[in-house]
C-alpha cells in the first residue's frame, strides 16, 4: 500500500501522524518525536500532508515542501469537525 494522504497533528514535542492510502484505508497511525519527524517524511513517497494552521505549521510546511510533499494548511474552524474530544 502506498501512502497518498497524511494528517499531521502538531504539538510541542510529540506529533501524531495518520497516513491513509488512496482507497481510504489507514496505513500508519503513530506518535513521532520532533527530532525524528523530517526523517520519517523523507522515507514516505510524495503525498498530500494536511495540518491545522498555527504558528509552527508554516515552518513545518516549508520543511515538508522542501522534501517534495504537497502541504495543505487548514484553518482551525475546518479542523473542528475532526476533533473527537476536547483539550484540557
């Protein structure tokens, strides 16, 4: 299976990565430390990466674009329907 779309949840130290195939099947769902994030994306084929727009999203977007990925930033209002529980 080839990764076509990646959902990236940004945080301070540990990021959540959710990879989906072209058929919509979940391939990868794991936590990755900040230091290993770019190394992980170097191993992936070129794909669409979606993340919530925030202060650090622009930095990570530039870094992922350098690796050849298509980065899409979404406003927080568009991300809200995907949230299953509240943050405290």
